[in-house]
C-alpha cells in the first residue's frame, strides 16, 4: 500500500458529513459527525452489510438536508486491512468521497497502558478525517487505491509464491518422514515415485509401514497437484486490458537487465512498480527500506530500516541485490559495495546489502520511468 499525505481540502468543511467506519467481521461501527448536530453519533451495522451502510448514510444526509436547507456532501474513511479496497470502490460509486488510511499513521495516545476501544478508535478516525479535509499537513497517510485491473493482475505472482512455498513444504515433509526410517527421499516429483517407494526397505530390511506409506503417498499426491497448478499458472495467457499490458511491458524491460529473471521481474512489477511514485523517497518507503532515526534532545540513535512497507517486495529486493552483485560485478553499484565492505565481516556485508537494495530499487524505478539504465549495468543479449 503506497501512501500519500496530499489530498485536496474540502471547501465547505462546516457543511460536510464526516463518516469513519471501523471494520470487523461481525459488525461495523460507524462514527458520524453531521453538521446539523453538535455531538458525534455512533451506529452499528452488520459486518459486510454495505446496503445497510449506504442506507444509514442516506438517512443522515436527508435529515441534515432538512436542517440545513441543502444537501450536504459526505466524506468517509476507514483503515486499510482485511477488507481491502472493495468498500472504497463501493462508496466512490455512490458519490461519496472516501479515503483509505494507513492504520500505522493514525495518531494515538502515548500512554503505556493506552485505552483502546472501537468507540475511541472511531472518534480518532473522525478527527483525523476532519483535519485531513481542512488541509492540515501530515495528519495521516492516505493509501493510493490501485485500479481493479492492476489489483487483479498482481494475483499471478502472489499465487506463484504461495504455491512454491507449499511445494517446498511437501518435499520437506516427505524427506522428514523417510528419515525417520533411515531412507532418502529419492525424487518425489516423479509420477512413478510411489512405485519406487514400495520397493524400499528400512534399516532392518523390512518394508515401510502401511500407515507411513499411505501418508507419504498422500503427500506425494498433493505435491503433484501443486506442480500441476504451477505449470498451469506458467501457461496462463497474459490479460489483454491496458493495465495488464503496461505491467507486462515493464516486466520485459526489467528482464533485459542481467541478473533479473521472470520471477523477480514479476514480483517487483506486480507489487511495486505498477504504482506511480513522485520521488525516490516514496519508492524506498514503500519497500520499507527507509531509515527510522530516533532523536530527542541530545539523544540520537538509528533504529535501522522501517520495515513498514510491502514485505513481499522487500524480500525480493534483498534477494535481487545479492544477485546483482554476482551478475553485474562491473556496475557502479557493485563497485560501491565492494569498496565499502573491504575487510568487512559477513554480518557487516549483510547490513550493507540493505543499502544496495535501496539504491538498486531506486535505479530500477528510474530505469522504468525514464529509460535510464543503471550505471555500468550489462544488458542481456
């Protein structure tokens, strides 16, 4: 979720209905500030009942219109999380200006034992929304909601990552079970592996136990299913809409650089580079590779990177940085790393690779947006 602090202020702030929605599975708490009443109102709606939510907003808008003599505007907000962005699109389609807030940016009390309830959180959201609409700077971070096409296009790389992890888990499970009877796993990806398994004997020359063999065959069947789904995912044709076509072109451009393959290019584009960034700081912040200093009076220390961005993209960036050093040794970035880590320990090199990852993703962003090839980088034939 890329966040931005800028949004246009509301012209008629006193004639606007402000709505904050606390989302949960069972029920939604709607905290509402209407210009025809001096107090904050609260309503409960069943979780997922978007029709009931719109009906409630229409009723409050009608009541306020009778008191004000005109129909007021409605501005709403909720915190990004489990429900994603479907509610934002629903509210926007209903003519409501909606903002999706980054939950970590909403101001809270700093007491050690802070009181937290949905009622208090709703009031905080309303106050933050009102301050944001007044145009106050840096009140809260607002997420940039991706288009439906872009959100759907990135599902392929995410599904692939999940299936690869599941495949590895099945193979490790098979190996672990066979080690309990002193056997190696062979090649469990083969379809005739159960026949090979039936011929194996343990340390005493006895066949594998019936229940253990059945469990291994079940694991093997699930492993084959995951492999088939991965192969189907690789054969899946690219989407033909404009957004997917642009993302596909970005992946092709990244793969032209030596050290970046289809998997890394797909992850970086699907998770990050399809978004619009204003500067390199926003890019690094989205990856969670931005510094997080702590300073108070004469005390000052560095807490490391924020890790507040996209964890999937951050892992890919770190791995891509190691591959960049291996396959692009003559690039300016690789030479900078070698100069900074002369005589350094393995731990210091692992720390320095984070700086390489930050510089690399900024260079790749510039490459995709301006066509500027990273200094000294080698292109594939």
